[in-house]
């Protein structure tokens, strides 16, 4: 719980500071995404060991693809590699890495679409 709470609090604090000083909106969006994702993943982790590695990387690659276009699509291969390694190392099941990846993609897409990307 400690690392989740620290990460969520830190990203929320960064978001609030940037918002108050009219900081860069892209960075605000990233910090908001990290906060929401952290909270959701923490809640899910109470019942099931969803993959944070797959989720974070899928969210990042989704965001990069939305901002920079198709040129970033091959980066999704990194999500496959990280997911494979998590399963191979017996840290997660296939379902846990797939769910983590889907949560990351969905949250990133929804937040960035709501921000006009």
C-alpha cells in the first residue's frame, strides 16, 4: 500500500502545482493519468495481482502514439515483450498482463481524448 499511496500522492501534488501555476497541459495530463491509474491499480490489486508493468508501458505507448502518430505504433512490441517477461518470470499470469495492458491503453486513450488529443 505504501508505494501506491506515495506514488498517487506525489503525482496528484505535481498535477495540482502545475494546474495552479498554469503549467504545461501535456504534463498535467500525464500526472493526472498516473494518479488515476495508480488509484485504479491499487484498488484492483486488493483482489487480483494485475500487472503494473504492462499497464504503465501500455499507457505510455498509447499516449506517444496519440501525440506523435503512427510512427510510434511499433513501440507496442515493447508491451508484448514486457508482458512476456512478466509471465516467463512467473510474476503474473497471461490474464493479468493482458488486463494490465488493456487498462493502461483505455485510461490513456480516454484521458487524452478528453484533453483534445
